[in-house]
C-alpha cells in the first residue's frame, strides 16, 4: 500500500474529484472489512461497518493531518466506529464463563480440523470482555505491533500491554475447553 | 507434535495471527462509491442565520440583563439581609409587600414581550428566505 497514492487520492478528492476516492476504497477495503469481521464475526455486518467507515472517512477527510500516515488515521477512525457500533448492537456470543469444563484437558490441536479450530478461536475472541477483545483484535490485526494497536485505539502502550497480557491469560484458560467441546459432542 | 496451550506461549499468538481473512464481495466498491456520491450530491447543511438572529439574541440578552438588574434592585431595596430573611418564605413575603414589585413586574413583562417579538420576527425573516 503506497502512502503517496493515498495522499494523492486524498488531495484529488478534496479538490472535488470524488472518483479518486475509489482508489482509497480499492486499497483499504480488504483491511477494513477484515478488521470489522474480527470484531463481529459476521460477513454482512462487517461489510456494512466497513462501508460506514469509508463514508465517515470521506466526510472527515479534511481532518486528516499529514503528520500521521493515512492508514493510521483510517484505522483509528474505523476502530472507533466499530467499537461504538458493536457496543450499541453486540455480536451474538457465548460467554466464556458458560463454557463447561471438559472431563479431561485434551490437547487442543489433536483431531480438530484447522477450520473448526479457527472457528473456535474466533468465537473465543469475540466472547472476551470488550476491553481485552479490542486490544487482542487490533494487536494481531496489526501483525503484533503494540504501537499500531495503541494508535488505533487511542490508548497508551502500557495499557495495551496490560490488557494484552490479561486477554491472553483468559484465552489460555478457556481455549482448551472450547477446543475440546466439539469432540465431546461427537463422542 | 502435541502441544498443550498452557505449555506453549506462542500457540495463542500463532492461532490468532493466522485467523482466516475474508474477501470483499463483488459489489462492495460500487456500493461504497454510490454512498459517497449520494453524500457528495446532498446539499450542504443549512447554516444557522446568525445575522438575522442577532437582533433577537441581543434583545433577549438585554431582556435577561434587565430582569437580573430589576430583581437585584428590588431585593436590595427591601430589608437588609439577616439570617431570618434568607429563608425563601421570608424573602417572598418581604418581596411581595415591596412597592417596587409592580415596577419590576412591568419591566419583566416588557422585556419578555420584546424578546418574544424579536424571536418571532427573526423566525419569520428566516422562513421567508428559506
């Protein structure tokens, strides 16, 4: 993704060439939809959220200060929107506390298809308390970059690290049970 | 190789980092651009008519100041403030018997009328221009 392309397209849009915004949409639709999808685990809703993020981006384009990368500004805007919208209408989740303890603590990568495991991990992520979920989503979305996650969430890096640690702890305690659950049903 | 989640610190990182990605649906870009074009074509929001509202606002501020001044004058010209006169009932009874009450009420009424007329005039002017 080229920062100069973003800057050039933004300048053109601000001069009235609306078609130039299509370049921005082309470059960032994948990341914005996938970020939304990690928040809500619903493809349709993820696209709706991403579309709203692009619309807000268009409205607020003049507020982008060139001292930060366009992508940083865009992700912060989108993250803020996704968090607000998902607090308003939360995704359907099963609370982590409702997950029963399995009879034996099985290894989590034994016998489960990758697809099933991905599904379970995604569900576990969405079921986390909001403040940990947001940090984990942003951290892994930004290729484990604490600074980028902090910029997107508008939080200090120390807070990100603390929540990351706690979020991982919760996942570590719950994932083996969640991963074992489908096999127990089959048995 | 069997790994238990509590034994491998990197396992959660690995699983969360490799979450599958989805591709945007075919019509996503055009849908966004349609929304953007609609947004761009929408007329700009109507600005508040500050110039037209200014007389009404000034008159309102003047009326409010007048009410405050009249009230302060009326209270000061009543009994000197004592501990007993600070209660609401004693204040009201004192206030009621003051000769200046009529004058204060008249000024207050006049101020309210001026405010009402100013606001109505401003609204009518704004409506006729819209």
